[in-house]
């Protein structure tokens, strides 16, 4: 029997197959990590949207109070409520609150019965600042300005 009649894989063939497999596994791992990153980002954005909806609903139904805020600024046109360290339930939480919420309620210029409500939710996630803003007009039982 000659040297060329042996059955099996040489060491170089095995190393080459392992290198190709490793590159494929690294690509799958990278895809998985990016999926987790974007899933977290979308989850936080969904929480921010829910907070904004709650705050705008509270402002439109008159359930918003100045005592819930750290800082409230009154102007001739209306007032601004700034809330810091708000958690995913929309409640101030020093340890778990990652959101800052600004609610601005003002008179609508063309109609004194209308109120313009703007809610902006801001957050930082891994060094990236994000925000969403909701705006609406209400004629309902909103707070008096």
C-alpha cells in the first residue's frame, strides 16, 4: 500500500474546516447580539410610547397634578411639568427610572376653549439619547390655565 491509499482527513483539512465553521459561528453570534440590542432598544421605545400616552391622557382628562412633578414652570400661555427618573409605569423612581417626561399644556391661539398638550419622553440607552413627542388638542376637562 502506498502513501496515497490512506482513508481519512489530513490535519490541514481538519483545521481548514474548523476555521470555516468558526467564521460561520462568529457571524451567527454577531447577528444574535445585534438582535438582542435592537430588541432592547425597541422595548424601551415601546415603554416610552406607553408613558407618553398615559401622560397625554391624564392631561386631557384633568388627572394631571402639579404636585407630581419636580419642577413646574407657569407661563402666560400655560405651564410645563418636568418629571425626572420616571420608570416604565410612568411613576417617579430614583433607582429604576430611566425616562424624563416633559408635559406642556398651553392655550390654543385660535380658540380659548382648546388646550394644546405636548408630552415629550426622553431617555438614554447605552450612550444614545432618544426621545418621542406626542401632541394633541383637547376641549375636555383639562387643567385650568
